């Protein structure tokens, strides 16, 4: 239990055991599930945690209550990593009233069989706890349809659900006390892979929330770090950049390979670009989990994608990446294509078809090598690299 502001405390948990977030994305630095306790004449818990970590959460809530009953449970978002501990909370405090959006009511019943003491709140509704007043902003599809944000008026605290979140466990829950170099990269990785698909909605929602002119001193998300003071503007600006697909003058090369031929082409491109003093990163899709690649691509102005043919199509590792990139990661990007024909061809053709279908700007002169890259192939790859450099300068 950690104090955030007068009357508001963190009662969240840390998860170092889960290896794959949503059973897909690696968690080398773990993940935090944030929940909050408001200590007032009436007491409230804002959000819950994943039930596998609920013991620490329930103990913290009990400590905050000091023998009193819990009056309210506010569920901003019904995804189980933020709601599944509600069963344990209701078991201990059966009289607590559960406040949620209209669309969350059916989810509470379907997920947990909870129907008793459930009350719907709407945008603009208010609730007095004594010294603190809560109000709500509905944010559907940020990033589930039932999502809402809770705002503590007097404390100027926004409980933002999955917006402004991130992966990782840090030395502090407060962003201004964190020095870890992976803070920003884990925020971007979370955004690009978890909520990036609804960037257009997030951009409009941010504009609407900010347009309400709510003074915000602290942002308390459901994952990642808590933002206060100057950090509020920092994370708001980061999210605006991410939601609007703003890129940096950088190249990301992502490739798959079976026997090393296409890897040789990828490394040639990488070294050629480095000689041009271009910021460039290189990813072997068999060695780096795709969420890290997607996060890097999200912010890179130019992307080079390479795959060998596989039964006349795209190698499966590249297909897997393309499926994720289809969620919007290549908006405002320029993409070049290279690959290895093996005995059938089709890898380059398949990537090009994907880019055309998604209306992604492409570099000219894709390169498809037949086996090990020859001097002629290297010349073609060098030309592709120069096209990438030219695109960075536009």
C-alpha cells in the first residue's frame, strides 16, 4: 500500500511469473496490475488485479479499511487482468456496490456470475465519498467497448484504465522516480501491441478528454507507471505522438530466414545503412518476439521487410509479423521489400501484395535473391538501401 495523494493509495500488485501477456507477448521485465483505494467517509476501490496476485491486493485493501466495510468497487475495465480479483473482493465485502459502465454489466455476469449490487454509471455522473467526488468519462474501445475512466475531482487524479499504461516492473510505481532505460520502450511496446489497433479512437478520445478541461495532477493507469507533475504532460505527448503515427528518421529491418541466405541479405542492408550513418535496427524474427519488432517499427520512418519463399508464399515467421502489422503499425511508413526465391519464389510477391492491399507506400525495386547473394544481388540491395536513405530525407 503506497500513498499517491491525500486519501488515495496504490493497492496494486506485481507479476513476475506470467511469461506471456495475453499468452502472446513476452514479459522480460514483468508487469504490474494497478488498483487504487480511496480512504474517505465512504471507501472505494478503483479497479482490481489479476486473481493470481490477489492475496497482496486483498491484504492491502484490508489494511486501508482498518476494520471498516468497503462501500464501492469501481470497475473501469472488465479484462480479467483488471477485474478477476473482484470475486475475492466481493466475497470479503458482500455489501460493496459495484459501479461500472452499462456494457460491463453483462460481462460481470458472464465472466464471474456477479449480478448483485451492480450499478451503472454514465458519463458526467458524480458520487460523493465525503471529501472526494468521483465522476466518469466513457471511453469505449480504449480498448474494450465497456471501458471508462474515473476522475477524482478534488485530488485532480485521472484513473485512466489501459490508456497511458505500459509493461514492466520498476524500482518505483512513479514515473518521476524511475531511471530504467527500458521505461519508454516498454510503454511504446505496450501501446503498439495492445492498444495500437484502435489508435484513431484513442486520438479522438484524448482530444475529447482533454477538451473537458479537467485539471489533471496525476494519471493512474492500470499498468505501467503512475504519472504526476511534469510527467503528466510527458505521457500525454507520448500518446499523442503514438496515436497519430508520428515516426522518427530511422530504419527497421525485420527478416525471416531458413538457412541463412536471406539473413545474409538483411545483414548486407544493415551494414550498408550504417555506413550511411543511418539509425538502423535489425531483427531476426526467429530470435526476437514480434512485439519488440512491432514497437520498433511503429516509430521508424522506413521499414525493410524480408522473407524467403515458403511453398510459393511467405515464410510463416514473416506472415505472423504481417498479421500484427496489419493492425495499423505501418501507417505513415515507407516500406521496402527483399527476400529469397529458393526454388519457388513468392516471399517478395506476397509481402508486396500485403502492402498494396493495405495501401502502404513502397520503395521501388524490391530485391529477390536466388540462393546466396551474388555481387549483382548486393548491388541491387545497395540500391534498395539508398532508396531507404532517400526516403528518410523526404
